[in-house]
């Protein structure tokens, strides 16, 4: 009999597996000034990406604009790219962000835009005391949450109209999928759209999906192959001179390219928008 995947348990497992990699990455980023520069650069890259057509963004804004003076909950608001955008179509935006550094940049970005209809809360989702909003949105901010069921149910219970969840969707036969299959026995290197969507089906939900075209976000770059190999080994906690190390080294040599003096990874990730009307949820 074929083994049935417990997608909710797999999500939790992947959150736990990625934590050591994320902790090492945060430590390697150095002091707060360096981190702040990175966050500012990320905000600028998102805004630059949004200067081009984006059907997912347009769809979300059209939905929110259809409700007069809509209230929107932005969960994991980060540096405020979505909060800034949502504020122009909503009556009020509540931005939830637990990171003090992120909240500081969020405030700066709102002030620079002259926006005064965004309330910022220092909270970690779920927040039991939050009042109902017309819409809720979380953009790539659920990856650190072990209890996906609780996260989604809290969104549903706090939303009167529609919930939006933006997640990375990875190539099923890409570099990271092959590495995960080899080392972990399944093709997911981190929490992502595929796992979340199947988890929602497991919960009895049937959400809608709007998928981004491939190639909208470029692949990673590294200074050299050694740095690229260190990156993927760190992701999977693989030691040098092991069979898995040799496999990963061969895999990268076959699929990475050297362009303009840097090593370029292929574009293997797109964004999947999952959305659901709160009136049709079954738990």
C-alpha cells in the first residue's frame, strides 16, 4: 500500500529542518547595520519588481478595492512593501511584525510615503485579541511557523471576506528538489506552496490558486563554485567528503553557470497565490 503523506506534519518537519540553516545565515550577516542595509535593499528590489506587471498583486488590489473602506490585516509585514501598497486601496491596514528592526524600517517607509492609515502591532501570529478584518494577507511570512493549521485557522476566523497567502513554489525537478530527494527522501527543501496547498486539502479546504509565471524572480548568485557548494551543504547539513557532498558537488557542476565572473543558479522558484473565501471553510 502506498504511504499517505501527512502534509501538516511534513510542513512542521521542514520548518524544523530549515532552522539551523536560517540561524547560521543570520549569524553570518554580521552586525545590525549590515542587516539593515540588506533589508533596505530587499525592499528596493521588491518595489523594482512591482514596477512590472504583476497579476497576483493586481488581483489582490482589485478584490480589496471592491469593498469600501476595507480593513486589511498584513501578517508578517516586514519592511512594509505590502502595507504601503494596501494602504492606498484600503481604509485601514493593520501590520503585524514581531521584529523590532523590521518595524523600524516599516515605520520609515510609511513616513517616506506619507501614509497614516497603517497601524503597526508588535505581535507574533496568531494574535487572539485581534479584531476581525475584511481581508487578511500573508506574503512569504509563514515559513517559520510550525503549526500551519493554527496559522491558517486563525486567518480564517479573523477575516470576513477573503484570505490571501503568497508562497514560493519550487520546480519539482530542480536542483534543490533533487538534493532534498537524495538526502531527505522527499523533494522539498523547505516549507513551500506545494506542501501548504496539500496541507490545506488535508484540512478539508479547497482554496483557489493564481500562479506566477516562471522566471519573474532570478536565481541565486555566488562568488564562485566553492561558495555555492557551501550554501547547499549548509542547507542540508552535509559534511565534506561524504557521499552526499560528492553528489551535491556534481549536481551543482552540472547545472550552475559562470556568468560575468559569478556563479549563477537557474531560476527555480515562482510565487503561488493561495486565496479562499472565509464563508466556505470546513475544519
